[in-house]
C-alpha cells in the first residue's frame, strides 16, 4: 500500500513528495524510487562550487571527465552518485584533491557557515556585487541597498535564509526609523 502511494506520488526526477523530507529519484536499474542522499547532494555541490570557482563550464568539465554535460548536471545536483573512479577524474579536472569533496561532511554550525560562504562564492555575480557595494561611501545608502536586496529575496521566497533571521531585530529598528 505504501509503495503504491509512493509510486503514485512520483512526478519525475528530483520532485518532492508532499510528505517527503528530501527529493527522490527513480533508480534506472531497478525502477524503484530512491531518495536523493544529502551526501551525494553535498559532494555534487562541492563539485559545482569548485567548477565555478575555476570559471569552468559544465560542458568543459564533462569533456575532461569523459561524460556528457547532462551527467555533470546530475552529479552536481546529487541526482546521480559519483563513482570513486569518476570522482578521481573530476578531482583531477578541477585540480583539487579528492579529499576536498569529503572534508567535514558532518553538519555543524561552522560547516553551515562555511557552506553558505561557498554557495555565495559560487555565484558568478558575487564578486562584482561586493566590489561595487564596498565603493558606496554612505552607510545609509548601503543600508537602503541591503534593504532592497532583502525585499527582493523575500519576494523570491528566501524568508528562511540565515541572513534574514540573524539581524531581524536590527532590521525592524532600522525599518521603523526609515519610515
């Protein structure tokens, strides 16, 4: 009965079941639905961050590793697991030791902060945004720009972001003085 409900709720790769806590994927070999492992997602995320840090495209990484770029997309999302031999190829292509992908896989507050920094650094526009932000001399203008960015992020559904909660009291105080 539970298998039937799970199969009926499956709606393609990387979809979420209404009651699921993590995405799931249909196993091609067995046609069974399997949850995407958080470790696979983490390792894939590290591959993506390193690739972007090097300014390398998915197509270029795929060519260096000997797979199609769609496979690199699946590796980076965690939908497909990266075999040990393939991870060695990926690490060579990305000029980083294999250990980099496995370091500190246990969730800790320090790791969460480090992951946030890694995700932020993997966004291509981050450097330009930070450089331009640092050139704004007036603190009030910087705060208004931060408020605008926060409003845009909230409108996009990022209400649960760490930056959103940590400065909520200061933001409330600031927003009331601005109006």
